[in-house]
């Protein structure tokens, strides 16, 4: 088990480095990216060089007993300096470069001091795990040990204070990253404190080498893991949040795709579902399928149906966006029905969409009352609640291209292509989601919701 903690920590850190390397290749002059990659690379090198098998290999290949010690110490100091430089770049300000160069200069002197004291000292007996306590009283070697431990302790302490102090001034993913990084640096301070405690105990004639060999590596490993997570959190967090939003929108578009499923299947308008795809890619795939189907239905859209349903839904709900979504839901459903019948007259109303689409005029022709149809009450009671729960954009405008609202305008299905009828361009997710919500909540008050494309189960919808 010797060296397992070191190698696992090194692998985790270098995995994060591998994830950021492509960005560094694209933007090699970005000081922020350089600092991130330097921290991850040096932190992994610290654990790699500090592992007992690696120590033995370096000493054996070089022919110098304990040469691995100053190399490991130097990498620890360089890592500490890189951590402070990273926090400085995150903090920003007019003197970022000046402060960063000052820290680099200070820790360069510490690294030079480590090399000089090792050269002046004498450490003939190889010690792979307890060199700190074994040579704690040896001239110059003791100074080297104290120099690197104090330098590391100062660096991680400053990093902890700066990170946690700055976390109060920011929010979101950056704040979370700074807090985690500060906690990781605090664990790193535990590494130096335990080793210094063991060294001081050695000066007092006591043997507390277990603190140096058993406790400090655990503190260092935990600290390195937290620091790597803290560094990557502000970078990965927004992407994960975007994936969550994309997945939520993808799921909310399912009713609209189900309504168009028969058309998509019969005319092969749906591309193969991508495998191992991100939620953003799946959302694009579902939107593309819906756009293809809507374009195919262009000739079957009925202006009068849109106007009747829009007027009826607006009268019941008093909400323009809800009314527009209801109207488009009814028009799309009726168009899919008509296209399925290849232009034959639409049959008498059976489902909720036909009830919503026939309007007051149709009911009066049959001798019925001019009051609102049963579906309108169900609409007012269900869909606004679902919209509020799921975070549908607030009322107050007409959906246009990209899902935005154009205040004061009302869409009309007359003229232009289907995309022009839905707005000024290809409808975005927000527009399609409102239509899908309408389709998903417009169930028949007297029974279960039913589709209008033959009642098939969507083969490509997930």
C-alpha cells in the first residue's frame, strides 16, 4: 500500500490538468489558465515525487542518497506559489501582475535556499518516509526541512485567508470554488503543522514520527483533492447548470414531439437519436425534429382556427402568452390530423384540442350555448399552475424568434412559412416549451388526454 495515497492524488490532479490542457492550447497567453494548469501540474508532481517508490527510484538512478527530498520540497514550494498566484488572478485588480511576480520572486528564493542547504548538509543514509524527523537535528539538513515547512505553511495560510475573504465578495459558482479552495488550503496547512510538530518533538528528544509519516500525507491528499475541486468548480459549474437547464427543457418539449410523432415517423423527419450525448445535444436533436415536423405541416395550418382558439383562451385566462400557446397547440394538433388524413376534412370533435379549436361559432351552429367549452376551464385550472411550477417565462409579450417576447404584437398564422408564423424566425426553446406545455396539459376533462396523430406511442421520444 506504500505510496497509494500519493499516486491516487497525483492521478486525480493530473486528470483535472488533462481536462484544462485543451483550453490552454487554444489560449496559451491567458495568465489565468496558465496559473490553473501550473497549480494542478505541480500539485500532482508533489505527490508523485513524495511517494516512497518514487523516492527510492530517484535516489537509486541519481546515485545521491536522499536527492528526492530537495526535489519534492522544491515542487511543494512551487505549488504553494502557484496557488497564491492563482488566487491573485482570480481576485483581479490593477496590480495583479506586480503581486504575482512578487510572490514568485519570494518563493524562488525559498527554492534556491532549499537547494543550497541540501548541498551544504550531509545526509548519507537514505530515508524514504521519515527524512524530516530522522535528520531534524542534522546541520543544514534541519534548516532545509524547516525552510520548506515554514514556506509551505505561510503560503497555504495566505491562500486560505485570501480565498475565504474574497468568497464574501462574490457569489455563485465562483464563491463555492473559493470556499472549497480555502478549505483545501487549510488542510494543506495541517500537513505543515503536523510535520513541524514532529520535528520540534525530535528537537525535544521525543519520537513523534507517526505524525510525519501517517497523519501529514492524509492531510496533504485531502487538501490537494479539495483544491483541485475548488479550482475546477467555477469552470465546470456553469456548464453543469447549462446541462441541467437543457435537460429540463428537453423533457418539457416531450409533449410536442409526441403530438408530432406519427408525422416524424411516417415521413422519416427525425434524425437518429444521438448516443452518449450531452443534454444540450439531446435538446438540439429534439428541437430539430420538431422544426422538421412544423415545416412539413406548413400548408395545413388554419388561420381561422388560430384566431378562434386564441380569442377563447384569452377570454378565459386573460393571459396573452397562455392564449397564444393554446392557439398554436390547437393549430398544430389539427394540422397534424389533417396531414395524416392527406387533406381530408377534419372529423368531428372528440378530443380536447378539437373542443378548444371549434370556438363559439361552431357551438352556436349546433344549437349549443355560447359559453366557454369544458376544456377552457381545465386550461385555466391546470396549465398556468404547471407554468408557474416549472418556471415558464412570465406573461407579457408575444413569442418571437429565439424564444423572446415582442410586446404589443400578436402572431398570426397567415402568410409566410410556419417559422414566420411562430415568430420572426425559427422558434426557440421558450416558444416551443409554451406550446408543449399547452399540449401536455390540455387533456379531455372527461377522460385521459389523447393525441391526434393516430394515438401512436412515440418511437423516438425519450
